[in-house]
C-alpha cells in the first residue's frame, strides 16, 4: 500500500511538471481515464476547470471520482476544449 502511494505521488509530481505521455487511444471510451491527468499536466485546477465550464468544483470532483465514465461524449469534448486539448478522431469501418 505504501508503494502504491509512493507511485501515485511520483506520477502526480511528473504530471505537475507537465510530463504526460498518452498511449495510443483506439476508442472514444478510452479517453475518460486520462482527462484528470491531462488537466493536471496542463496546470488547470479543478476549481479553474469548473469556472471555465460554468459548474461547481464539486461537479468536477464527481466527474473525476468516476474517471469521467458517467460523462457524455459532448461534455467530454467541452472539457477537453476548456483545458486546451485538441482531439483528432479517425473513424474506420471494420468487417464483421
């Protein structure tokens, strides 16, 4: 448990310094777990993000507690816009 906390602190320190390497994301539902990390790396607090979106800090806290899994794709786009992230999406047809 101590090791996990140390790892989390180390990751947080890296994020605060702006270091963030995202893995390739193949599906829209894979974006959500990275939003809080992106926010931290961009130097945007929960309070500031809430202000930019016109919601309370508690709303952002709830979003992050669920790793944004309960947030619709339209709102996720608004959040990405608010923290200055441009997302490029490529659609392809797969055979069944």
